């Protein structure tokens, strides 16, 4: 039986904890703000794909507590990191350190954006780091209650790709098989960064646009029908241009842009609520740097013109500054 620690028990973390539980793994979840409801009643998932389910994994307020609560000295096989990629002043790699057994524990990073895996590889160079790119529209209806609809796909690959060992491949395959055993979709990739860039086409554009406009994607397209689609399309093309400078031009192409546009246009009204919009509406810090800041920095380094992305970045950065100032 695989022993798995889920670090970050928001909507995405809850969904993967549920799936891994269905696969028969021994699950422990680190809960902070939602510790009390998780302890008393567990987690409830309402999913159009997986049905309705309530499950009660072991919960802890911290990683150290989760380690102390282990029934034996057997280490965790996987740590699944699902926290937001925001600067909290403490590195999540440092926070999970008590649960990492050198050369044994694999760290699965299911976070949005670019470069999010690097801190784990730097902190634990002898451990496998698995990068995960997920498509799974979820929202937290209330603490420990999650709604999920539309789709579920998880792409996995060792990080960094160029240093992959047979042990890294084996661990990645093992985690993928757990997801598949739960009745979900998981695909192991030769180069996971291809999937990160594909997702960024939508994320780098829709997340800031929806957060700043307070509209869901379909609402935004309807607000200015003669202009909005063109703005979104050109913003996505800027992401493609940046990916091309890093050698992904043969796999990150215009068809990916059109697929993202059609996906939004054919949704049921009023469209989906991207994670940044949910964060803004709840006065939470947003994933500015990982989702759009890193793309803009790469563009500037390689002298790629991205005027729309730069505008979205500075506006979103300013709004995030405002949110953080309110919390001081």
C-alpha cells in the first residue's frame, strides 16, 4: 500500500486525495484553515464524473504532525504538493522537509505555472520530483466541500527532463497507475514542459483577464463581442511566441490557441471560474509570478514582444499588491 501525504487540501488537493483513496492508498492530508471541519466530518466531493463521495483521511495541522502521527516509521512514498504557487514567506519545499525520506519519497508537484518544480529539485536532489499538469475544473463550495465538473486529466513527467533516471521513470509510472486505478486519467510524458506550456496558453490569458474583469470566461467574451475574442486570441499567441523561443514551436502551435478559444465559447453559460477569479473574490493572494510573471520575464530575456501579457501582468501585480496590503 502506497503511503501518500497531500500537502494543500484546497479543491485540487481534495480531488486528488479522493482519487488516491479510491486507489487504495493510505492518505494523510495537511490542513490549515480547514483542519477542524476535515477532522470532524472529512471531505465531500460532488463530481459530475466521479459521483458524490465523502471520505475521511487522516488529517494534521502541519507536516511534522502528519509525520508524528504515522502508525509506524515507514516513510511516505509520495508527497503531493497542491498548494497555491504564491509567496508566503516560507518555501513549501522547506515546509514538507520533515516528511521527505532521502532517496525514497517522490514529490509530485501539481501546481500552476512555470518553474514551480525547481525549488523541490534544489532542496531534494536525491529524490524524484514529478511535475503534474492537471485539467480539472473545481471549486470549494465551503470548507472541505468541493464541486467538480467537465473534465479530469493529469499529465505527469519527471523533473528536470534532461536528468531523468530509471528510478524517476519508475516512480512516475507508479503514481500514474494509482490515478488510473481510481478510474481517472493520467498520462506520463517524455517532456512535461510541453504540457505546462500548452496549459499556459489558457492560464496565462484567462486567469488574469477573469480576475481583473471579475467575469467568467464566457461572460467576458459576451461583454464586448467585437473585441474580446480578438484580445484573448492575440494574448494567447504571445504565449505561443514565448514558448517557440525555448524550442517548443513545433508542438505549441496555433491549433492550441484555437482549441482554447473554442473550449471557452462552447461552455454552458456563464462559463467557468478560473482559480484567480476565485482567489480575487475571496481576497486571497493570486499566483501572479508562476502563471504570468515568469512568461513575461522569459519574453523580455529573449526580446519577444508581448504587450498584452505585460499589461495584464502589471495590472494583476498591482491588484495583488493591494490585496496583500489589506492583510497587513
